[in-house]
């Protein structure tokens, strides 16, 4: 799975969990500032990504995700 495919999957999950339009979700979007996610939203999102992609994301790594790109870059290395 390449970065573009990972981004599309993550974008879909973000839109669903945060109840926002996919068009607002870019690689450079900040989870907190641009997408309005709080810490609980972020936790639920990480869990949904783990379920969807069948991987485990360590908590310390998940806490480093500031932007969508941070998450996609990490996930791309794991798949």
C-alpha cells in the first residue's frame, strides 16, 4: 500500500470519526488546529486506524502525530 492509498483510507476514517467533510482533510492539516480533534478524538481515530489496517500503533508514536502527514508517513512504513 503506497502513501496515496494510506492517505485515502486515513482521510475516510478521519471524516467519519470527526464528522467533517473529506475536502477539509489535507496532508498538512493539523488534527487539533485544523480538524478540531481533541485527545479523545485522536485516541478513537488511532484505534479505528489500527482496526482498519490491522496494525498496532504504539501510544508514544500516536502522541507524535500532529498532522495527517505524520500519521500517513508512519503508517506507510508499517504496511
